[in-house]
């Protein structure tokens, strides 16, 4: 049995009613414009674009991929109808005891249906959208894997770093400081050697999901992906660089980044919903080999005003990570963590706890806003009681409105870890720090038993009514 590939996932989401096919949209603005509408509303399907003007029928683009819990569940091999909290619990378990399989090398695969080398390379054969109106060009790599090998240890890393098409055989890659790809590239350049690189732009979404997660330095994303897929990932070693790429990928190319070879890159609308990063010179990839399947599918994960393709799937993972780190820090009785999608998985965190002692809520809020998984680019951390569902923003705001005394319960924390992509990081601060707020929206611990009773059915009455009156109640709650 060959590995599951992107086409298997597409068949599964189609069977679950989670795919829309649109024909005839052109890639300069219409594909991006249509996706902007699909991304804005939760519950919308993934969108496949076919019959793109100027390209052969069958050369497709697929985006809005992981903006729904059922589609994420299908990618991870979980029951499609599992809830958001089930998904968060799954990530918690995965992080504590992640299975892994070493990749298996194979001599060929569907990726090699079409191979071009040297002057024959033309990545423009793939319909590549300008994803938003004000982008600096077409980006072939958004939901992509950028594969590199450490020159000293032979460790293979892959990460999702955006790739802009810059010509038939040249592209740029944007790797922020500290990203593993950038560390590896610098190692080659310090020896005055070109850095070999391979880019994969269409693969099973489980492989892509891991590309965007901070898998620790020295650990293999391929092994982790094998663990999620339940079998070794079959990889093909590219001819010029020897770098492994999934043998059933849709599109891949390899080449070299030469020291000092930079090309103006960007801008690209970002996950925060702004163009804060601008345009600047970034490393050029001179492409030696380009491969694609027959009827290739370019996979897109488009950053934009949240909820967006780029961050939505990261939310459940981040909640699981923050929850585990709260527990590891000794914060008891955490009942849920939620990263609201409007914050791109980072700017907003809600933590629900069963209060055990005075100061418990404040402890949970400060730890969540500063633990490793929660600290980067946070702005609001809100702690609520365990009767509040942290995924229900209406109830969270209600708690903030009615259980919070701003004199005592709102703390501003200054000088925290952020990024230049945060439009409110300190102006002129080379460290890109920010300020954030920790809100205790729990009932005051000392008054918890005398606090006014909640004017809502008890859980018991609610369960009785739902059973007896199911037929007459509104759908979905
Ligand atoms: C869709 C998507 C696009 C991303 N684009 C970039 C990017 O252009 N540059 C970057 O440095 N990080 C980007 N990231 C974040 C990195 O992929 C993430 O930090 C990942 O852990 C990097 O891999 P590494 O830990 O092996 O360096 C992106 C993440 C996602 C999900």
C-alpha cells in the first residue's frame, strides 16, 4: 500500500461534504479574492480551483484547507465529527507521547511523472496565485515544506517558510531569525558553500501541519509525520542535492542558495492580518530540478485577517501545548484552554480553571501568558471559571463583564516576547517586545459561594429538557 497522499485527503473531505470546486477563476486576483471570502466564515469548505485560464485543465490550486475542525481531524486520522476540545486533548496526548516512524527511501513515485532540469525548468507552469491584492508577487510556497540538511550532523529539517516565485528557475525563501532552516543555511554560508534546499508545494496536510510546528532542533519532522500517518513516509532523494521529498508529493523543486545571493521579496499579507513585515532582500534559490505529478495540485495556506488558513490549525495545537505547560508549572485544575481564531492562535488565550485558592486565577493567567507555548506575541490572556466554556466567546466576554474588577483583576505586563509582525510591538525597539494584559475574569475566590446565582438552567435541568424536547429545540444548541 503506498502512503496516503493529498489526493486521498481530498477524497475524504469531499465525502464529508467539505470541498467546493470552482472553475475558471484567474490567478492574479480572482483566486485570492474568492478565498478571502471563503476564509472569513467558519464552516466553509476547502476550495479547489480548476480550469485556471492560461493553464491546462487539471492543473489545480487547493486552499482554505485547514480552517475547519473536521478537515483537521481527517488529516490527523481522527473521527471527523470530533469536537474542538477533543482535538485539543488529542494534541495534549500527542505531545506527551509522540509516536514516530523513520522515513523509507524509495526509487521513484508519482512525483516523477514530469521532471525538468537546467534550462527546461519553469515553475511558472504551475498556476500560482497572487494571494492578496497588495502582495509583491505570486507565492508558490505557503502550505509548503522547505527541506534542508545540517552539513555537520546530516540531520534533515523541514519547515514552512514562504516561497515567492521570482522567475522560471528562481525563487526566494523568507526564514525568520532563529528558524532551523536559517540556522542550517548560515552553517553552509559560513564555510562559503552554497546551501542545498528542496521545496515541496503539495503534500498530505499532516506533513504540512508539522512543517509549521516548532519541532525541536535535531528532531525529524519526517519521523513525526510518520507517527501521525501511522507508517513511514516514503521519500525520494532529489538528484542534485540528495534531499528527501515525499515520493507522492504533487510539486517539488531543488536547488542552491549561494552566499550573498539575495532578491527583493514580499510583501505578503501576514497571519496577523496586516502587512507589517514589508519587502526586503531575501535568499534566492537557484533551481536545478523541477518535478510534478500529472495534473498537479498546488496547496495553499494563506495568511490574512484571521480566521485564516495559515493559523487556524495551529490554534488547537497551541491550546494543548499551553495546557500541558500550565500543568508542568504546577497550576492545578485547568479545565480548558482556548486560543481564539481572531488572534491567529497567539494574541488571545482563554484559560478555564476550577478555582482552589485565592490567587489561583492570577497564577494561571501569568503562567499561560509567559510559558513557552503562550508567550510569543500574546496580547490578551483571560482566566475564567470552569462553568464558562472557553471556546464560547460570548460567555467569556460575559465573564469579563460581570466577574472582573478592573482595579484588582487587570494586569499589564511590559517588555514581553513578540515579533516585528505584531503591529503593536514597541516602536523603535530592536528587540520587538510588546505589552500584554492578563485578566482575571473569575468570581472573587472569597465570594465564590455568595456570588449572585447564574440566571441559566442548571446542567441537570438542561439535560432533561434537551432529551424530552429535542424535536422542538433549535438545531445545534
Ligand atoms: C502556512 C505557514 C507559513 C509560514 N511562513 C513562514 C515564513 O515565511 N517564514 C518563517 O520564518 N516562518 C514561517 N512560518 C512559521 C514556521 O513554519 C514555524 O515556525 C516552523 O516551526 C518552522 O520550522 P523550524 O522549527 O524547523 O524552523 C509559517 C508557518 C505556517 C503554518
